[in-house]
C-alpha cells in the first residue's frame, strides 16, 4: 500500500475559542502538525504529540479534544464536523487520549499519547481526525490570555488497507491568456480527487514548441487532496521571448501507476515588436528606392549631357572639314 503524506493546516481562529483579547500573549506550538498512518482493520497504533509553551512566565492550562474533519473547498481548508457529519470518514471514536487536560509551565514541553484502535469493520480508504488543544480560561479568577500560535493541533490522516478505489481527473487547466505578447506564462490547474482516500499527486507541466521540441518541464507543488474535492495548483513558465504556438501538457501521477493529464495550446507573439520591425523595414525599403531613383535620374542626366557633347563635337568636326 502506497503511503500518501497528509498535510492540512488550520487557521488559528478556527480552533481557539473567542474572547482571547488581553495584551499578555502566549505562544503554543504543537508537533508534529500532521501524522499520516496506514493501518489494517483491528490494528492498534500509538502516537505521541508534543506541546510546547513558549511563554517566558505564563503557565498554560489546555484541554485536549478529538474532532473529525472534512474538506469541501478547492483550497484544502479543513472543516471541523460532528461524528454524524463526518460520514464514512469517521475516525474520532477510534482515539483514546491518556489525559484530557494538560498543565504546561513556561518554556516547557509536555507530551500527550494518543492510542488509535482501528475497528474490525473499518471501511477501506481515508479517515480523518485531529487532536486539538484549547485554552482553559478564567479558571480561579485568572485573566484571559491572548494566544499567538501557528499550530494548535495534530491532524491525522488514516488510510485503512483494503479494496480502495483510486481515481482523479484534471478538472481544468488553462493559461491566464491564450495569446501573449511576451512571457512569463502563468498556468492554473484544478485537480479533482474521486478516490476513497486522500491523494498527493506528483504534478508537472511539459511545454513543447510548434516544432515538437520539448522546451521545459515545470514541477508543481505537491498538495493533499481530500476525497471527492479538488485543489487549485499554480505554475509559471519564466520565458520572456517566444514566437508561435506552444503546447502545454499537465500530468498528475496520483496513485499506483495512475496518471491524469490534459493538454492545452497557447501563443507567444510579440506583435508590437514585429510591427515595429516591419515598419522599419518598409522605411528602409522606401529610402532605398528613393536613393536608387535619384541615382538613376542623375545617370540619365549625365547620359543626356554626354549625348549633347557628342553632338556638338560632331558638329565642330563637320564645320572644320568644310
């Protein structure tokens, strides 16, 4: 079973409860931010999460909870949901935390063990949950603290072995403009995952010129795509000069020997530069014609003068003979 890395980052405002407004700030760091697991039905797995209090003088009291989540947009934004809403991606009931509350002194790190028990009837494919940490505020009359952090939970992507369907497609692939005067050329693609589990495609764009020669190969970011959702990808070909029609083929290797692809065409035509060159050539041609006519006209006048001189010489010779 091929393992797929699982990467979803949550905004801090999504996890922390409101009313954290006082000036005293505490930094909370949780690692690892993501954990990817491939398991079999009936298997039990143990994982350790580290939580660090970076505050110089403030003790943290945190509550640990497990929630299911899904992704619905094309940006990969996770949404925390209830067990009922999670559907076939349910995973939170499989988690047992060694404790639900943590007290962390300043400049200290503590650990939390999560035991994951996979049911015998677990559906093959992806299941998603996260262990999140929320501040316990106003306990014992203490003031609320403002928490400044970039990571407030560990996200688990659990792939259960079995008969997993893998399928994906290139939903869209395009350039910003089909006709370009100059580069760079910006590409936008949207990949849709129709698999039973999350995928992390290896995606690239290969560009050929109008003679069929390969010019470049552009690797795109590797991102995780939740089942039955899509993700946007962007890439740029930093080529400034070009001429003619080009072919761009996007390919995304997303599963065991599976590749989704799409081909588009675009033009690079520096028409204003070409127009300026044509005008300059026309001006040079016109000047050349005028000079040639002038020289020809001068030659014609000289021929007339020579004929006139010959006529006069002939007359003088005739007069002298008489």
